[in-house]
C-alpha cells in the first residue's frame, strides 16, 4: 500500500470512526448519568449551622443544599450556553470539499 491509498482509507474510515466515537461518548455519558449519586456537601461552618438548625426542627438544611447545587450548576450552564452560541455562529453549512486525487509530493 502506498501513502495515497493509506490516506484514502483513513478518510473513508473517518465516517465509521465518527459513528463509533459518538456511540462511545453517548455510552460514557449514559453511564455517568445512571451512576450518579446525590451529594450533600458543605463546609465545616455550614455543617455545624445546619446540624444545630436540624436538631431544633428547622428546614434550613433543604434550602442550603439547594443553594449549593444552584451555585454548582451555574458555571456549567454558562459554559454550555457559550459553547452552543459559538457552535451556531462558527459552523459551516453546505461546504463542498474539493480534494484532488493526486499523488502527494512530500520532498
């Protein structure tokens, strides 16, 4: 096999590799979603304040945990919105790829 036929094989197999890549990413994302566990994490001062409020019968624990989750999700949401806008703005539509079928001279 010469170099040009190897390049053609790689380009021909790109669609198959792209499909496999999409499948693997979707499987990994699905496993992350299915394997997730609810987290209730707080700093030391918040933990003591919540424990004392919880013993007194207050429902501040639920509100504090919701606030932590809100603060955790905000940066990810911002990055997702910027990524979506960037994708929509810079993607190319209906572009023809004119790749000549010539031998490559790599001297």
